[in-house]
C-alpha cells in the first residue's frame, strides 16, 4: 500500500519543463533539469552545426588558400556535445538549491484547481506555472514505432549512411543539413506543397535551393503512411495523389511537429481550458479559466510566432 504525504506551498515558479511553485518554491520535472533547449534541442544542435560550418567554408575556399577539406569526426563531435550537456543539470540544481527551491524528479498531474500529485506527494499551491514544453508528435500509421526522434538523432553514436525525415519543419531541415555535410544520403518527405510554413517565403525559397544543391532529396506533397523494417534498413511508404512511392533509409526520424506536452496533466480536474495548441491564456499568460495557473512557452496557446530561429548551413 502506497503512503502519500501532503504539503502546502505558496508563491510563484517557472521551469522549462513543468510545475508548481510558491513562497516555499518548488518545481517538478521527470527529466534532468535544464529543459529541451539546453539538453535536447538548441544548444546541443549548435554544437553539431559548428563543425559542419567549418566543413562548408573549407569546401568553398578549396584552392583559394585551403588545400584540404577536413573530415568530420562524428564520434568526437558527440563526445564534445555530451560533455557540454552533462554539465548543465548539476549547475541548474545547484542554483535551485541555493535559492531554497524544493526539487522533484517526478511526473506531476492535477488533482484539483490548486493541488498536484507529484510522485507520492500531494502538493497544494497558491500559484502554479506550467512550462512543460513540447514533445514529438505521435505518428499514426503501421510501423510508426520504427521512427526515432530528434533526441535520438542528437545521441547517435555514429552517422548512418542514409536518413529519412518525416515532415519538413525546421528540425528536419537543420538535422538534414548536418547529416548531409557529414556524408549521409538524406531525404525529407513533407505532406504539403511547401515546407517551413511559419517562415518568410523568400528565405524558404533560398533554403530549399541550397538544400537541393547539397544533394538532399526533398519530396513534397507526399503523406507518409507506413514504415516497414528490412534487414538493415527501413522502407517508408508515401502517398501522393493516390499514387504510392517507396523510400529506403537506415534511420527514420519523426520530425512531423511537436505538440504541447500538456495532455497527461489531467487539466480537466483543475478547470484549465486548453486547445491542441496549448493552454488558453490571457495577455498575462494566465489561464482563462483557473486564475491560479499560468502557462508559458510551448505549453501556452498564446499569440505570436514561436521563438525559434532557423539555423542551417546556407550559402
């Protein structure tokens, strides 16, 4: 029989990945502290992009003062990336500890408008901030379990000879450029007529041109509808206007978007209104239906463009 304890906290809190907080401040995250950007997104991505930029400039200066284009050692890049990532959680926890913030490495979910179940504890709070971020979209077709995520890409021990990205968003383009400059054969399969719909069209046109010049196979207006496991690779089935095409690659990446990570929080129990885009908030990022609750980042259905920059190796 499980034993539960109950605590009361009062004040405010905001963490990239979840939670409640208050005068006795607290936060909860089932993953290492640091959030997506520092551990599984922007920062490690920039580490991987660094060597590809050097490779790109060396290639364009070949015969103009540079006599050899350096090879990229994926193993060395990943070691450097991991060293950078591993240093972050202890630093962040140390900062929280100095501020007297209680830390929970647990999943949180709502029990009522002001109460959370955090592991085996029930915690009441005057104010609760939800900043759970986003997660990879769940694919719904046969063989979807074979598709890996951007996190898997950032932790690859070696670069596959071929990769296929499902979806033509910024994650697909950035990782596709990295892989192609490391010598991999890369395909991007996107369901609509144009990729990168949230970015300026003239920039997108330029990037598409550079992408194709890099040798990346950009397949548009094609809906992926299945993945089949082969001996040493995967076969992806795509539908275009009722016709079917097949693509083969050693690694399949799900880059079909990232919905908010809020649907496992039992928001209904806390009277928190939400949409598929996130928690409904007012101009102060306050829940429109539960004034105790605030939401920010990918967890909030707020106006404005996502705060994401597109970093690829452009000519």
